[in-house]
C-alpha cells in the first residue's frame, strides 16, 4: 500500500498542479465542447485577461493537454484543441463538478 | 453556457486549490481507507515531515474535509477521519488516479 501510494504521488500532484491553477479548469471545460479560437474562449471567460489566457495556453500546450492548429487562410485562423490526453480529463472534470455542486 | 461556466468557476477552483497542494491528495487517499492516527499517516508517507502533515490536517479540517476525534484514554488517542464531504471525493480521486496512470 505504501509503495503503491508513493508511486502514484507524483502523478497525482502533477495532475492537480496543472488543474489547480486559476482558469485552467474553466479553459479545459470550454475546450471539451470542441476546438476554439483564442477570441472565442476569451469572450466566454470575461473575467480572464488575454495575457492570462495566453499564459495558460502555453502551459497547457507544454503539458501536452492542448494543441494549436494554424490554418493558412486570410486572415490566418488559429485554433486550440484538446489532445487525447486533454480529452481524457472529461471524467475528472465531471466528478469535480459534481463534488463542487454538492459540497462547495 | 457562459453563465453556467462562470457559476461553476469558483467551485472548481476551490476544489482544485485544496487538492492541488502537495501531499493533500495522498493524505486523502490514505484516509479513504479509514480513520488514522497522526503517526499512522506519517509512517505511510515517509517523505512528508510531521510539521507539513500537521499543517495539511489544519487546512483539511478548515475546509471541512476531515474531522478530529479525541478519545480520552491513557495515553490519549487522537484520530483523523474524512467527513462526508471528504469521503465524497473518492470518485474524483479514482478518476484522477486513472488519468494519471494512463497519461502522466
């Protein structure tokens, strides 16, 4: 048990460390609806500055949770999408939401 | 959707803020097995100092996730137990564990 706990510890913390940052859970929840442009998300979360969103996008990309697609149109279109790793967070988000609604 | 997102935002963040702290997830996972004395948990998580554990216990108690029971024996026995709010985190912990095992 102690060994099992220990081996999970860094993974647990890594997961919560990403998800625990301000706005991150919200950004992931918006992206769970489908790919979005920067402006789409920015408008859906009015309290969050564009600078903050750009920072979160970078972190989420570095964590392998989102990918960035550039479509060479005029004007250029850039979309952000959850990777498989990011999409796999849906059950986590659902359970946290349910817990939050009942208990927070 | 935007309204719904917004109303959930503080609850999401509150949940992740608690769970995202170092050792907290691990402490909750140990307590999901049943009530424990300070020393039991301390021994199960050798990398964590007693001072840190005491701090986390205080935070978790303040968040309403654990309760502290004092049994007036000789020597006095003190046990920590998850509250209903704390026990309700089991599905969250399970989903995060599953995600972590697959993706982290």
